[in-house]
C-alpha cells in the first residue's frame, strides 16, 4: 500500500510534515517527503491529501467485558469500536469473570485476543479475585505476557499490601495502576457529592474519597520507586497531589478521560445514568484543573475507561444503574473538540498523550511512525464535523450521542491492514 500526501504528526520523533508512506508486509518500508513516491507493481494507493496521519492510538484502560459479561461487549465488537475510534492498541482490564489473576486464564484470553485485527494487550490483577488480600503471582503473570497490573474497579484498601505489590511491580519494571475511591466515604457511587446529588436526593461520592487514596498512594509510589498510574483522575486536588509528588521524584503517571475533561456533574441532570461513572464527573473547577494537568504534563495519558453496559442496565433508576460509559469511538474527537480547538493543547500534544506516552510506559511496540516499524496508523480530518449516532460497540451508553464534534477518523490501519474506513 502507498499512502500519499498526508500530514504526519509523530510526537515520538517530533515530526510534523507532508509525507508519502510505503507499507510492505505490514511494515513501514519507506517514509519520504510528499510527492516523492510513486506506485510500484500495481500496489494500492491511498490519497491522504487533507488528512492527518498519526501513530495508531493507544488506550491504556478499556473494558471489553470478555470473559463473563459479553452481553455488554466482547473482544470482537470491542475491537471494532477501537478501530472506529482510531485505536490500534488497547489494554484490557482484569475485572472480568473469571478475574485475570492466574496464568491459565491469562493465556486463554490472550490467545483469543490475538485473533482480532487490532493489538489487544492484557493487564493482570494485583490481588487474587480482586479481594485485596492475597497477591497474584505477578512474576509468572508478567512472564506469560501481562503488560501491567491493576484491580481496576476496586480500590486496594490495605496500604501495606499495596506497597508490597508496588515493590514487586518495580522489580518487574511494569506499571501498577490504581482505582482511587475509598468506599468508606461513598453512599451512592457514580455521582459527585454536591448540589447535583442534593437535587437528586442522594449523598453521592465526595472527592475526598479519591483524594485520600491518591495522597496515600503518591507517598507509596515515592517510597517504592514503582511506576504508578493514577487511573481516571477526577479531582483537582488529586491533580495537585500528583504534580507535587512528581516534583519530589515519584514515578507517577495519571490518566484523564475525555468525559472528565469535557463534562461536569451538571451533566447528570441532563443525561441521567448516561453521565454516571466511577469516579464521578465533578465540578467545573475540577474539570479545569484536569485540563491544566494535561497542559503542564502532570497528566500524561488520555484513556477512555471504555465501559459498555446494556440498555436495560442503564435504564434502571439512577441509584441502581451501573457506572460507566463507552468512549473509544468518540475519544479523539472529544480531545480535538474540548482540548485542541479551545487552545488548551496542540494537536501534537494531544496525540502524544494518546500514542507514545502510553506505549512507552507499558513497553508496547507501537506509538511511533518510522521505517521498519509496524504500520499502525490513524488517518483523520481534525476539522470535519460529525455527530455520533450509532456505534460499532455492542453497547451505546454514551452522553455524547447527538453531539456535534470535530475530528473524524477516516482510516485506521493496523499491521498494514485497513481495519476501519469511514
């Protein structure tokens, strides 16, 4: 395949220029100035004039609900959703049924993941059964292919246990990612405690539930030296804690989701259960603090926390409905709409947090565009307006349905194969 006249944005090499790309046997064979390559031997030609080319997007935090909850999503529909959003590499969480806490379960899942058209990497659990009591065989899981460790969905409440897990993760040179919500502070999860929860007649989930664990775990990260990821950060105070401990030398990373940098808890009044997630949407001050964290590098990852649920589940009363929204198919567009167009980030800075930063942290063989590397690419038009109405995902639980967004994925290419075309 020959891709002609696209504008390459590759933060890994600090490249921004018009290029031609020749792809052979799934690899980038030649990267040249635009207009210098011509088709050979009848190869397919793709005219990318007017389109941006970047490394295929990388998401460190998704749920494909497989095994155990495939009525919500499965590996195949999740992969289709990822490709439609420009993602060529994703990391699945371990909170499936059974939990990914043993080598046989991990291997069986990875064998099925390898059959899909995108790269699916797998995190393993920190604790057996996600109970926070007995540590998994992290060394064996790493040797079997786990790219990191997390009990995502459930906080690790025992600080001494977590510290030992951090030490083990550091020895393995793999990240340990943390869901930071202390249930002792929470009466109804998924909705921020404040005027909105008061209007709904419930107490909700105060930001201190997140901040208290973030403060503890930043200190544990500093002491252990482990690569620690604060997942789906939602509070401005949490952002400031990460910022402070980073200056002290902690090897900290933080994820921001598109919903947390786009919406506030006011969205719950408009969208109901479609705006319910853990941790919850918080105030405008928190949203702006997250954007500041993205701007100054305190937050170095953008991840979707893609969390499919069935229509029936999301139709229940808000106190009974599960938390979470889908996000793969709108992530890039929300980044462009909420961050790039208002001038908070450059397009290159956005792409950096969605490609090379996550790839480098998790030691993944992707995230850049260079000769000899796998042809994992996304071609998109940052100025095209579109409205998400239907999804490749098996689920449709998104508050962004019907929004006018900027930034449309036109092609997703993984290992040299077109896996999505608009």
